[in-house]
């Protein structure tokens, strides 16, 4: 099936990082913006080593040799698809407050396209369309355009634009990877739609609560402020959130405030938070929003210990120095390029730095590996019939043959990491996450854990 190289990792030592976020992590539903791919080891792997970086320009790059794709990923020339051209949709946040995501995701996709061709694969003809940072009508319009053009596969974000695109994805059988928002809890198990990252903040909560209780033993109350993604999603997310608080032995203080997606003005919600301030305030919003809120919360004198679920340069800039001066604590599957170890990951990081002059974040990493994983499924199809047509149904069937896929997360100096999807939920079943703090230009890990808080350990 053209995957013997990386499959040896899966068969020999089951990897452990399989989960979460994408570009739009709805509060508690990880519906929008989260990160990456997967992998495996209990140690920091590729998702956070002993230290991190702010994602600034590294310079250099391009000094890692191109991998032997045949031995690393099991690429077989007969099923690689050289000379073929495949249309693939990419419905991303190209404009609006989340345009940062569209930029970094498309960079990951474009670099993967280049490397797939180098490795003897097909040409991916990306059809980039704009969902305008979570606009449902724009998402529906994009889906109609892809369907009219007969496109059979796509990359998506914002939980397939907060669910607005899912019915058309099913109707037209357009196979989809969402490495930015993932499935989120409300959108699990939807036909042809697969989330390749952990759900934030929900998947992070058990491990996060372990760290909070260990670090702040005298504090117990929890409240939340996050994105309003509409019903029934809001209620589904809230129910899961409250259950995880109870399971952790903490107390919900009644604060549960929802704000618009892409909101930059928190003057209406901050007084409500001050009137009922919890010990721990979970902030389930993404993009520029966390930085803007951190700046305004600091000015307003909020005392709650604030936890976010994403870290990006966009949020850092929006904080206007607050992240650096006061620190910013966040929990998710953060991608640390300086801890990348596998030949797949180090080549990606090196070439990304050379191409773009800066470090890749987890969105770039996720979409880079999503493109390779799409190619992996195509190779499975062509291994059976080199002339087979690539359809959404065929891609879905090929994935179900083996739900474990290669990843730039984890692995070691000679093998790639992997992540595994669940056949029922269409979300990742295991993935290393962590609690991290950014301050004074540096990201420092505090704790690592998997889904349900498994394998918890302090950094």
C-alpha cells in the first residue's frame, strides 16, 4: 500500500500524539483554530521540548538534506502518481480577522505540493477559496463552487467553517481534512469530514485541570469566556465543559460568557467577568482575539488566572506587549520547530525557514502533513489500480483501510511520527498536548499529557 516505511513505526512502537485543534477552536469545541497532527512519544517529541520559541525569524534553513522518500514514507514509483494533476479545494480564512490562518495554512500546503512533486508524486492544483474567517455564507458559496467544478477533495478550517459546509461536503462526497479546527464536539462523525487535530479546549481540559490543581492548590473555581458558535453547538460544548470541571473536582462559578467570533472589543463582557470573577478564567477564542482580550483584561485589572488555547504571532501582536510583560499561559498541541527530530519534520522546518524566513507554526505543520496524508491515500488507491480515478468515496475508503497516517509530530531520527483517527468520531484518538507559557520572547513548557489527561507529567 505504499506505506511500509512509516508503517514500521506504527507496528513497532505505537506513537502517542493524536488529537486536536485547527483553525477555529470554539470554546470548548475546538472548532476553529488548533494545531497539528499527531505523533507519539510520551516525551516532548515534536510538540514541545524543553523550551520553545516565539516563532520569529530564524534565518538560515535549507541545510537539511531531502529525505529518501521511498524508505521514509514507503513511496513506490508505480503508485506515486507522477505526471498526474489533481484538483484539491482549500477553503481557508484568506481575509478577515483570521487571515493569519489562511496565510500560514496555505504556506504549509504550498510547501507540501513542492515536496510531493520532488518525491515523485502528482501535481496538486489547489483551488483556494475564502470563507472570510468564519462567514457561513462564504463557506456555502465555496462549497457550491467546488461541487460545480467536480472537485473531490479539500482542505478546510474553522471546523469546516463552523459546520456550515458539512451538509454540502456530504451531499457532494468531497473528502475533507480539517487540520485547523478539527471536528469539534458538535461535528464529529460527519460523512467525508475528518479532523486531524485535537479538539480545543475540550480535549485539553483534563490535563490542564491536573496542572492547575497541582500549581494552584488553594484555587478551585472555573469560569469561561469564549466564542459564540450558535446552537446546538453552544449547548453541546457547555455540557461537556461543565462535566469536565466536575470530573476534575473543581467548581463552576456560573460565569459562561459568549462573544462574537473575531471580536476585538471586550468592553461589554469584562464588567460581567469582574462582577463574577473565577479563580481560573478559560478563554476559548482564537486568532487576534486572545491578544486583544489579554491587553484589555490587564488594563481593567482582572485578577483571574487566564488560560488560552492557542498561541500565534497574530495573538502576540494584538496583545500590545501584554504577553511579554505579564506572560500568557496556553494549553494545546503546540508545535515546537526546534524540537523536531524525524527526517520528515526536520526537512519541513528547514525548508519552511528557507522559503519564508521564519519558523512554521502548528497550522503550517498540520496542513503540510495533511497534504502528504492526502497523497498517502491516493497512493493506496493507485497501488490497486494505477489508473484509478481519485474520488471522495475512494479516498474515504482508502483511509478506513488504515486510520494511522504519517505526521511531522514525533518520531525519531530515522522514523516518522504518526497519528490515528477514530472511525466513528472522525477525530484523533490520541495526541500529546501540553500547558505552556509565553513570556519575554520565549515559550516554556509546564506539563505534557494526552487526551483524558493520560500520561500526565510536568515538564
